[in-house]
């Protein structure tokens, strides 16, 4: 478990399926990140068991309620296509729409960056967003990620689409300059 000023980042449990469905069914949330809206609570349970089961995948919860309102993850080697190195990973995240604009996502992601660099020994953390996802782009800018490259033909298998993807990078040295 990780803690920030306003948030708790904890492992997902099947008990989170109702709140996951509540936020993941919204068509404004998943498709812009490359996944379809959830259809029912059972699907959300399956996502918790089979997708949100990564070693560094966390439910984002407000401290006062401990209810899952989003997810943040460091996708380690073998679970990301951005790197094949064990000392690099990919940051992924999403947040329920009622919580947009409160600074929660940069707050949660900052905690995970610290965890990745200090506790897990990462040298580089990658992060990306699809063309048009201005909110995700803005989070990465606020965190201090630097542009690395754009790919014009990125497969989005869960939506059966091809999109333009932008990839950003944070080195441990940059993180130390910004946050130490």
C-alpha cells in the first residue's frame, strides 16, 4: 500500500467490483485509454482478477472512503510493450470521471514514480497516450515526462482500432532533479 496526502493506493480486491463498474462503464473513461466500457459487475470482477492483478497495480482510493475510483500501475517487463528491460517499466492510469480536475491523478502517479525509482530500482519509466487524450497528456506534462516519439500506427486490440500513440519518458536522473 502507498499513501499520499489525500489518497490510498492499495491492491484491488473482488469487493471493488461494484465501484470499478460504476466508473469503468462510462464511455468517457475507457475508450480514450484503449479499452471498452464495462458491461456489468461480472466483467469488472474478471478485470480485477485477470488485468488488475499485476505486481504493481493499485486501486486509487480517497482516504476518507477507501473506495476504488481509478487505477494506477507500473507495468513491469513482460507486461508492457514499451521496454524489454527489467530496470524499466510503463506507467498506466485512469480515473473515474467524477474525480477529474482535482489533481488526484498526478498525486497518485507521483507516488508510483517515487516507488518505482526508490523501491523498485527503475532507471526509466515510460508513459504514453493516444492522440486526442488531452487529459492523459496533461498529467504526463505535470509530472515532468519528456517526449520520446510518436507512432502513427498503434494497434488498439480491445477496440479493434489503429491509433496514433505518443510516448514519453522519465529517467531516474530527471525524477531526482524534479522531486528530490
